[in-house]
C-alpha cells in the first residue's frame, strides 16, 4: 500500500470502519511510513477534540413537554395530537 | 423518558376507551424509540440553525412528522438516524427557502451559549504538554463552524452523533466514498484551525512528540 491509498482509508481507519483486511494493510503501511502514521495520530486527536470539547445542551423543558404531549396517555392531549393525523 | 408503570398504564388504558389499542401501542413505541433522542436532535438543530427558537421549531416539526409517519419507520433500523434525516429535510424545506441566510455564524449567540460554561483549561489535573488541553470549548466550536457546510456536517454526524458511514451516506444523499473523503479533508481543515488557536496559547504544534 502506498500513501495515496492510505489517505483514502485514513478517516475510515479513525472511525473503525475498515474491513479486517483493509485494516491489516493500512496498519502495515503505517508501521513503515512515519508521515502517514503522524497524520493518523493527528486525525484521531482531532476527532477526540470534537467529541470532548463540543458542549451538549439540554433541550428546553417547554420543548420536552410539548413532545411528550404527542405520546401522552392523557385523553385530552391525545385528541390534540389527532389534529395532525 | 417516563414510562408509566404497568399497573398505572393498565388503568389509563381502561379509562381511555376512546383511544384505540393500536394508537396506544404506537405511542408507547414512539416514546421508547424516538423521544429518547430529543436532546441529540435539539443539539443538532441548534448547530444548523444557530438560533434556539428555530431549533425548537425544527425539532417540534420533526417529531410531529415522525409520529405521523411512524408506521413507515423500518423497525430494527436506527431510529435516531431516521429522525435526523427527517430533521434535515425539514431544515432544507423550511429554512433554506426563507430569506434567512444559511451558514451565517452568529458569534454573539455562540458567546451567549458558552458564556456561562466553566472551561477546564486551567484546572485540568493532567500534566500535559499537549495542545489538545489548551483549547477552549468556544474555540473548538468556532473552528467547527468555520468549515464549509459539507465538511462540518459529516464531522458532526460522525464525531458528535456517532453515526456509521452508511447512516451518514444515507442522510447526506451521497456514496460512502464521499463521506470518507469529506471526513478526511474536513478533519485536515479543522486541524489547521485548531492549531492556530493552540499557537495563540503558546503551544508549538509543529512538534511531533
């Protein structure tokens, strides 16, 4: 495997989306290529930064309540949702 | 979400004789399968609309549509992915056609969001020389939003929401190969942005440690 081929597989390798044999070839290339190996580490790090540093917000209670009304067992509220049927 | 206890549920069922058995089953299944993803949908809506009111409208609309068409949801597949696809279509139909300019980043809004958040940069317990830990939440957010939409979208769906390539490909109506290359290029672009911030904090990112 050359560097071009490795770069095509790079993101899939980061995300665990490679087939077993693809992964084998990819890793064997990394063991011989410092550049691709560094790029692989950087890509993994970038993914981790996004995962850890992007903050998740809680949905506002009013929104939660209104969505829950859709599936509420209360008759009155259920009739309301029927308007959308 | 709150699931009624079996006994309580039974009682309610008897009371609501007007409600068909089928409808009740649908409601319960909808709660378990779809409503549990409410926070994810809201966060994604916030990211693409950059406006809390629009995000609420979008999520509300998505759930109304999802409930109405719940019978067409293929059981056993990823319901979250199904909901995201509906949300995305709603967004395109509704907001793109409006006079609203898509992709315009409202930095005041970001500041409001991140304003009250205590950043961990200064109180991290790990002794690290890594630029990773120097980055502020707000900087990562801005870096992500500086990317062209096609790259930002796949990174969000993959790294934040944890969808598979197949699910993402279906959501963005592109082949898996395109998803792969967008992720590859998007992460490269993102890294340039992040390293810019890290350098501002005094980290030399050229170092290969």
